[in-house]
C-alpha cells in the first residue's frame, strides 16, 4: 500500500523580495517561513528547501541504516545522522554529505561503514536524489554510555 505525504507553500511577491510559508500538511506538525535571502545567502531564522531536504534525507537514512543493522542482527541503540545539502544560486543542489555516529553493540567499524554505504545506496530519499553526488562523510561508532 502506498502512502502519500503532502506539503504546501504559499508565496507572496517576486523571488528576491518575496516570502512564503511551507506547511507539513499530512502531519500538520509545523509551518516554516521561507525566502530567497535565506536560500541564497544562508543564515537567518527562515528555512530553505535544502534544509527540508536535508531533514528528509537524515530521517530516511537513519531508518535505512537501522534496518541494515537489524538485518545484521546488531540493531542500534542510537544513531545520530547529520546531512548537509549544498545549494548554489544559478546552479541548484550540488550534493549531500551524510555524517553518522552510532552506538551499536556487537558491530565493528568496518561492518558499520559497509552497512552505512548500503543504507546510503538504498535509502529512498538517496534514490530520489540520484542526480546529485551523495557521499558519506564521517562514519563512526561511539561506545555506549
């Protein structure tokens, strides 16, 4: 059974001086302000499509890696995933870098890195972003507290 997720944006004005709000319609959990300045220059208190894309990718990758680790019979206690999406005005989204730390009893660094590569390749958001370079940055295990 397919699940459909919905979001919407209301935009006012021209690109350079306009602004908008993006809402997560399916869940209704958040509405975010967006504008071109935040997207092209960074900073500020408004989000960007690329930040939302990074959030989607981080959550998807963490689920995919959790699944890979579970299939390896070494489920994670905790995964911390950070995704950085690079945008350049006039060019578009240039790439994404995934950093992951995991507390995973019973797995070694080499296996963890291999499973992270598999998660990167098989995460549905990674597949949807096939037109850009996606790479793993820092991949490391951390001891349980």
